[in-house]
C-alpha cells in the first residue's frame, strides 16, 4: 500500500517537474530575446538616419532611408580602409583557426596517447599558461615583433596566435576519451608512422572537437582588439582596429559609426545563423567536462 | 635598479585610480551578470519547445565584437541626447552623467560587458544544471519542496563546480578589460579625470603613448597579482556560499 502511494506520489512529482512550462517562462524568454536583439535594431535605426537622428528628441522608432548612404560613407573613407580591414580579418581569422586546430590536435594527440618523459609536467605547464593574462606577454611580444620588423604586418597578429594553450588542453581532453588506445596500437602494429597514425586515425576521431575549436577560435580572433590594435596600424588594420579609427574620425556622426558597426558585425551574424547551434552545443559540452 | 619601475608605478596616483576603476567595473559587471546568468539558465532549464532557438537567442551577443558593443552602447549612454537619459526623463529621473561621474561610467561599461557575456555564461550554467540528477528534484518534490525551495536547496549547491568555473573565467577576463573603456570616448585614455581608466588602459598609456615599456611591464605584473588575489577571494567566497546552502553539509 505504502509502495503504491509512494509510486503515485512519485509520478505526480515527475509530472510536476517535466510539465511544459507556462506563459511566464516564454514571456521571460521573449524579453531576453528582445534584449539580445535590441542593440542591433538600435544600430540600424541610427545607422539609417542622418547626423541629427541621435539628438532628435522626437526620434522615430522606424528606420530612415540612409543606411546605404551611410554604409558608403564608411566604405569610401580612406583612413577607415574598410575592404582592406575585411580582407585582413578574413585572412587572419581563417589562418589562425586552421593552424590552432592543426597544432592543438597534434599536441593533444601526443599528450593524450603518447608516452614520453615529462609528459604530465609539460601538460600542466601548458594549462598553467592559460591563467597568465595577455597583458603580461604584450610588452615582450611587441619588442620581439619590432626587432623582427614585423609590426604593421599580418604576421605580427597571425604568428603569435598559431597555437593556443586552450586549444591544446581542449584537444587533449577530447582525444583522451574519444580515441581508444587499441585503435592507435593497431595502427602502429600495421606499421603506420606516428604521423600517419595521427592523420588517419586521430584526426578523424577528433573531428567534432576540432570543428568546435575552429569555430571558437575564429570568433575569438575576429573579435580580438587589444593585440591587433597595438601591433597593426590604420594602413593595414583588422575590422576592430578600423572601427576604432571610424569612431575617432566621426565622433559626432553616430549614423555613420553605427552603419560601420553593422557592416563589421554582419559576417559573424551570418556565421552564427549557420553554426550557432554547434556553438551552443560546444559551449555546453565544454562546460560539463571543464 | 631592479624594482625601480615597480616603485615608480606604485607611487603614481593614476595607478591606484586605475586599480579602483578596474575593481569597480569588475564588481558592477560580475555580480549582476552572474545573477542574471543563473536566472536565464534556470528559465532555459525548462522542458521548452524549440530549445535550440532559445539557447541560440541568448548567445547572439557573443558574436558581436566588444569594439562594436562599445560603440553601440556608447551611443545610448550620451549625457545630453542618449537613449538612456531620454528614457529616464520620461519617468521623471534627472539625467545621469554617464561620462563625467566615475561610478556612472563604470555602470555604463559594465552594461556593455554584460550584454556580451551573460548569455554565454548562462549556457555554461545551464549545462551544469542539466547534469544535476533529476531524482534529487523528484524526492524534494515528494517531500513537498516548492520550485523556489528546490532552486536554492538543490540547484545552487549542486551547481558549485560550474559556478566556480564561471566565476574564475569571468575574473580573469573581467580584470583585463580594455576594449570597452578604450572606446567609451574618442581619446581612449579613460576620461579627462581618469574616471574609467582601467589598469590595462594605464598599461597602454605608459607603454605606447609614453613609450616606457619597463613601467608598462610592471603594471602587467601588478595586474597579474590583482587577478590572482581576486581569484583566491572568489574561490573562498564560492566555497562558503555553496556549502552553507547545501542541504545536508
């Protein structure tokens, strides 16, 4: 009898927890959605107006018709260097993310499946560097770049970013649990070299984590400002650097500044439409393991 | 020789102003950000229709570069014509001096940071919430614990490892803040009276406008010290909060 009652109670409790949420939850979610999207709408609202829109006290909530005009003003501004910045951002983000994925998977494979002396210590050292702020490396790195004569070139942004501690840590974790030791041994017994084993066995097994790492690195590199701002200049900028120039030029005309902001934001928004789902999964997946 | 740069920096009033601003912006952003992230995660942790859509909707701000976020919000926080002050005027609140007043400028900058990171952290916390065994909730429900009670007695204590992770990463990132304050005005040096000059802006100023790399590097080391110190304080606080609210410990 008690068993029966507790069974019924349990089912009621389960039902209470699993039930579909009500209007309140969807209301809250909609409010969050509006808060997420409002800044984009606001940028379009101001970016489609004219120099006076922001200070117009009777400002309309309906966009004006000047967006293309303002966008053209951004693109044609010589010191903003928009096309160059866009091309540079694409080059830097693509090369850096491809390279981070390659080297991190390689190192991750070695740390997860290799046997060599100092393995644990080296991995700990790599993880330890994640706690060191960028600021600490900025001065010596800048002096190095100046010595090499690389300041102002894309190499100064790409080369220090070719591999990251986070990437190595991430791939080590993933390969350790996703790639069975037997598979690696089988490859070695069949006479495959270490690199062939990596290329034909480890790399395919690591694909989901590698894709996530690539996506993440691409976004981080695209949005990065501090280091490119220090080491690049207006004649050879990435997008964030040229947005900073745009603000310095047009400090009164927010319609042009925000039109530029939208132009610089659209590429990642498009990426988000296609890869947002993977990004969400990657963040949630990494969190559980991390 | 040796520690001259540190002695110099530590004697500068501007350095201590920068420390104050960095800590203030960090607190003003991190505390509400964490609370909102937990609430958003709890809302997302329902049996929703179109889960992926709602999860993606909180992550959109993450793909906007901080520089762009700073410019967008900068246009809203104008002292005379800003959207925020105009809205406040509608409800009869006097305009807030978002650039002149140090604390107000910290609030504005914290808003930018939170726009970009709250949803991201909410997803990490959501993952943590989903890893909590469901029978914990069931037995609590059988014992008659309501929604709110279950949240504080089960969710928060069970979430502790995830909370520690989120707080540590937010601390490391938050104390390094540069992009948003750099673009909060056209000069980028933290305001006329250093109202929002952070440690990293001070570092930049020493290194790249005064061309004194030694002093800049010593600020970098001091920033590292601050990060480690705040990280340890956070760890202690998180330990205490989470174990005090635990059901049986």
